[in-house]
């Protein structure tokens, strides 16, 4: 029987796997392979939290393959020589994979596809991650979208064209002599720093974990999602972002499952959720069409903006959740403890860094990149540029989040703050939002007595810089 490599990347699942399905439908025995080549993703090689997740997800994928009679072959990069050597070892004639959209990875994949074809192999790639790929959605002028609302209007008219989900076969054909694999630890996905030890009580990486998270969401937080998605004190969202990033679930499966709930649940909640999947597609659309947007201000008018001089002590206080602003510290500590932060709080901490401290969004994006389990170049770049006001379809720079008002509105009982900043848990609720307003002797010990920046002065300085730069 002819053989084909199925090259797994950020599509660590077996259901809804277009590359695997195509290999099987073409009559090939698939050889599942994962190649670790982080340097090829520079300057955005995966951060530490991502790599910890990946290690567990690869383990889960290998188990799922073994239950079907196959196994995952692990190799070290560079990717092209690794593929060529496996093609030779297994006698395979083809390579199938699902596409990625990060600029460095896209360029690498194009080179690999060309080289494989030049060497006489069949090389085919598929959409495994998005509802609609970036080049399939165009404005009336045949260009890319820069604004979400018309983009989403366009996408909504096509949701009925999404593929129906499909399950992987119960057994997979297997080579009589599967190629040798590196042991997983040889990929060195985790370093000695064990800060992630507490993550795994919150997460189950892998396809089974993704399936479970989707089910829990459908039976729980989906009902009320439209309003509760902004409440960090509740479980009001799906927590599917790392599973989506690593391709442990296909977005069209989620969309399909949600559409099936139309009669059972509120359509407004379902529409609100589909819209977020739309934002995810939109982020990939922007990154594909504007590949510099992961490091450069999307809006060129910010080129002359007066960002503050880098201040390592302030940046470190932000990273460690020691700014003295409770909702900011709660978010940064949630991130450190779980590898995740609620979306509303991501916006608050990002606004605080870019506006109150006036640091360039790249400093924050880099920290998120290293510490988020869902770190995703497209979503992270869009989120930071949106909040900083430098993005394509961004919040205006002059709209500065007031972290005290945000906390009062979205964490009204101060529960989220109390959970992540236990120094404040014994304060009466109103004091948790701005403890510096208490008399000096009533302020909780062990917590900064004052914010690292006066909130009013920080806001005024940001607005002045904005006016001066004539952005
Ligand atoms: P849900 O509310 O359940 O949303 C469902 C899915 O939709 C998410 O899993 C995600 O894939 C997608 N989604 C939701 N909101 C957005 C959004 N604003 N933009 C793009 N896609 C979205 N998301 C990441 O996946 N990776 C990142 O690195 C990332 N960095 C961010 C940085 C900043 C500064 C901000 C403001 C947002 C960032 N986001 C990022 C978007 C968002 O915060 C997370 O996707 C969301 O919090 C994940 O939780 P959830 O799965 O429970 O979301």
C-alpha cells in the first residue's frame, strides 16, 4: 500500500483533520509525524507556556493514534530535511498537512512545498484551523478587510458553507515497520523552571480535553454568554482558546454544535459566540494580509508617537501583578498562575500598560506571548493593537480604560480581585477596587500602598502625548 506523511503542526487532533482525511481517501497509509523546529518561527518562536501545552497535547495525540493502531513519529527540525529523510526511510511518496498563517511559517511552508514537489513528491495542504481562510474573504474592491463589522457581515452570509464535522476512523492503517521516533522529552519542550505546575488543574490539553471543554460550555456558560462573557468573576466563556490555537478542535465543529443548540438555547448567545470565532478569523485575515502587524503599529500615524522611555521596574511591577491597581494585579496574577487571563481583564491590563504607563504594546505582547497557554500570533497582535489604539479596527487611543470603574462594573462584588489578590480579600467590597483611598493605617499590609502611577496623571499624560503626536 502506498504511504504518505501526515505532518501535524497546530492541528493536534484526529477528528475534522482534512490532511489525514485526504491521505486516507487517496488510499495512503498515513505516517503521522510532528517536527519540532521552533527556530523556523522566529522572531515569534513559541513561548514557554505554549511549549508546555504542546508537550501534553503531543502526548495525548500519540495516545489517540495508538488507540487506532498507529503512532506519532517525533523528529527534530529543520523541517525540510526531516521530511525528506522520513520520506526516504518510509518510502512515502506524499506529504499532507494543514496550513498555518504566521508569516514566517507561511514562507517556510511555501519553500517546503516547492522543494518537495521539485523532488518529485506529492505535497498538499488544507484549511484545518479557520472558518474561512484569509484570501477567500474579500471586500467589494477585491481587497482585504480592515474593519471587523463588514468582514463579519460577509462571513455570516457564508456560515452555511462550512464543512459538516466528521469523526476520525476507529482504526488507522499502519506500516509493518513504523519509523523510529524521538522520545517526547528529547524535544525539550519544558525547561527547569516549573512555574506551570499549577496550570494543569485548570486545563486538559489534547483533543479529549477540547471535546470536554466544548461540552461543558454548551451545557453551561453558553446560556447567558452574551452578557456573562464580560464577567471575570464568573465562568462565562468557553475557555477553548488554547484548544483552538493548537487545533485540538476545529472551529467549524464548534460552529456546528452551536447551531444545533438554536432550539434549545438563546440565539443571541449563539450569535455572540460565533462573532468571537469571527474575530479569530479576522485576526488571521489581518496577519496574513498585513504580515508586519505582529511587530509594527498597524496605523502608521503612530510612528511619531511619544511612547515612554522603557522603565524596567514599572514593566516588572506590571508583569508580577504588583502595580497597586487591584484589577490589573488580579489579571497578571491569574496569567502567571493559570497561563490564561479573562478577555475583559486582558483589555484592562493592556490599556494600563500602553496608556497609563505609555509603554509600547510590544512589551506587553511579548510577555503574553511567553506566558499565555493560548498565545496566538494573530489574536495576540490584534488584541494588543486594538487596545493600544494602533490597530486596524482599534479602540481610539484617547479612550483610556479606567481600571477602577472597569473593576466596579465587571467584578461588582470584588470576587475576582479577592481570588487573585488575597491581600485584599478581607477588605470591604468597595475598598477592594481602590485600596489606596483608605486611610494609611487601614491599607492591607503586603500590598503596594499606592499605584505605581497616579491614575489621573497617567491618563492625562497619555492624552497629552496623543495630542502632541497629532495621531
Ligand atoms: P470565548 O469568549 O469563549 O471565545 C471563543 C473563542 O473566540 C476564543 O477561544 C478565541 O479563539 C476567539 N476569540 C475570543 N475573543 C477574541 C478576540 N478578541 N480576538 C480573537 N479571537 C477571539 N486570544 C488568543 O487566543 N490568543 C492570544 O494570544 C490572545 N491575546 C490577546 C491579547 C489581548 C491584549 C487581548 C485584549 C485579547 C487577546 N486574545 C487572545 C483574545 C481573547 O482574550 C481570548 O481569545 C479569550 O479570552 C479566550 O478565552 P475563551 O476561549 O474563554 O473565549
